[in-house]
């Protein structure tokens, strides 16, 4: 199996005031400028619910659009008609905190979602992409989040964002099963999933960083310098190299362990 990756992160950092976490993430996965039109950037103006046509990626221009305080959200994606397996999508809510807008349906002020097709992950290196997402989670003080692997790019995106665009009936049912009350995400975790983001408060509730690293029933604990952590349910190589998908089995034990922060 060569899987796609979908991710959702929930945070309170005001990117309109300090866009560095988002700019660093964009540069890590797409660069600072479009290569032969491969990437475009876009912003969604405050008060609008549609995404304008993207322009060739220019990170300097995009950062200015974020910091001028007129954008509800900003993002980067691969150019139109890019095959699904080569797709990249990255979108964060960036509106100013004092604007009269509700940015997230969670307990956090903002959210970011991303997805990457298998070919794009192969080009970038999956671990590098994960590290870039974790760095954003750390810098933005993420209070919850999940990362999902799936056999199709649209399915990975749907698992992360709880949307159904391009999914089969069976995939829609799988996404629907994850759609618990999002209003508590941030106070509580969202998850568990293959990658489950814990805030510093969640880590403290579970007994502290050392205890989580020692006792969490998962393949890898990635500590974040800010005090949070990401729990990876299974070994990455098992998915990418061996083609094994043991995630559902691993999540049973992990769910029990995470009961205090659900």
C-alpha cells in the first residue's frame, strides 16, 4: 500500500499577527515560490465563503496577505488538474482575533487542514512532511489534532476534515463514524487516530512527558518542545515499506489509554 496523508490541527495562535509557523510549514513542503507553476496560493477574504482562484505561489506575497488582517484563511495547493496522487493541499484559518468572525467549530480559535497524495509524499519524504506538521503544531501551540493514512487522497482528506467530497459510500460511513462533537476538541483530544496530537495540558493529565513516553501504548511518542506530544499508533515503515495496515488494531489499546483526555 502506498498511502495518502490527511491532517487536521487545532490551535489558538493568531497567524495574522505572527505568520512564521505557517510560512515555515509552506516553505518546508512547497517552497517559497512556485516551480514551473506547480503550486498556487490563495486567501479567503473575511466575510466570504468561497476560495478565489489561486495565483502562482509567492510566499512573501502570501505572508503580506495574511498579516494585513483581511483574510479569513490562507492556503497553498498544487495547480488545477494535478493528479490526485501528486496533490498537495494546505489551508489555515488566519483571521485577526479581534475580527467579528467565528473561525473554528472547536474549542480552539483556529484550525489547519492538509493532505498529500502518495506521489507527493514520495517526492517530499513522508517523515519530512510529518516533521513539518509537528513543527507547526509546536509553534502554533496546537491543543488537538489528528493525522490519518488512507488508500486514496480524497479519503485521507475526508478523514481529516470530516467532509465527503469524492468518497465512496463505505468511505463516507467511515468518516461519519469519526464525527463526534467537535466543540470540545482542544479541551479534549480529537482522536485517537494514527497520529494523535496532545496539548501540554493533556500530557500533564496523563502524568507528564516522561510517563507518556514510557507508558503510551503506541509505536512512537514524538515530544514537542512546547510541552505537547504526538502519538504515532504504528511504525511508519510498516505502512510505507511493508504495506501493513495495523492501525485499527493499535487504536483499541490507545483509546483506552487516552480515556482521561477524551
